[in-house]
């Protein structure tokens, strides 16, 4: 599967999700964010696509497109080549408003290419999910990622939570929950694999 991870607002968890999907499940990454650090952290697995590049122009096979916090002409290309668009957000009012504004740009592209969207709130906020459904006028599916120190540690140490969870004993214990959360997200993403519908 190819996946676009997108939200114009910074600090919503885009790169954290991309990092863990790449390091845990072997995706190739394309970072379209001049301020991002994913390509520096994972140089063997992530290519940086410059902002002034007119196209991504790369092979699309088990790819994560990680977009920065702004509109980019390459979004249409990424979405057209993706099987799923993942929109992470922190469920506070400012983030919800910014994400809804972004969706006015993105929904016509999703509709044109008939692509599904999965919202990933980084904390439980039922009213936030209801707001999305009401505002965008379509059924919304989501997968919640709670704040877990293990995920932040994995990013800080630039490793997969799987590696940290494999330490065993008390050292690995805090990371087992983080691994289960990321695995659950990947399982949810795989529900959108087009091969399931053939």
C-alpha cells in the first residue's frame, strides 16, 4: 500500500506516525517538508523531495508520503498514487479548526480519485470526531493514538518501538503498549488495502 500522511498544521503527529510505519513495517518514505527531519533521521529509508520540485517522480510501492504543514502542488500526485490518506490531529479546538480548513482543499482531490481517509486523533476526544462527521458531511473512520512516552522515546532514539519492546523484562515493558498501538494503526490501515476488495 501507498499512504499519504497529511495535515497543514504542524505538531499533529504526521512524522511520528510516518517514522514508526517506516521503521516498524518497512515502508519507503518521501518527505515533502523543508522543515522536516525524517530524511535526516532515516537517510536509508526516506528521500527528501524539495519544495520547488514540480513532481515527486519516484517509484510508488509501499510508500509513505509525509507532507509538511502547508499546501503543496505534489499533494494531488501523492493522493492519486495512495491507497489511503491519513490525517493525524491533536483534538483541541485550534487543531480541529485548522484541519477542517485543510479538508476544504483535500476533499475534492479525495473525491476525484475516490480515495478513503482515516483520521488519527492523538488523544481520545469523541466530540472532535463528531464535529468532523458533521462538518465534512461524510462518514468518518478513525484510530486513536493516546499520548505514550514510549512513542516519543522511540522517535527521540530514532528507532522502531518494536526494537525497544524487544529489550525484554522491565526495560521493554513500557514499549510493548506503544508497539501494540502502532501495530493496531497498521492493521487498521491494511483494512484499506485494495487487494481486500478484488
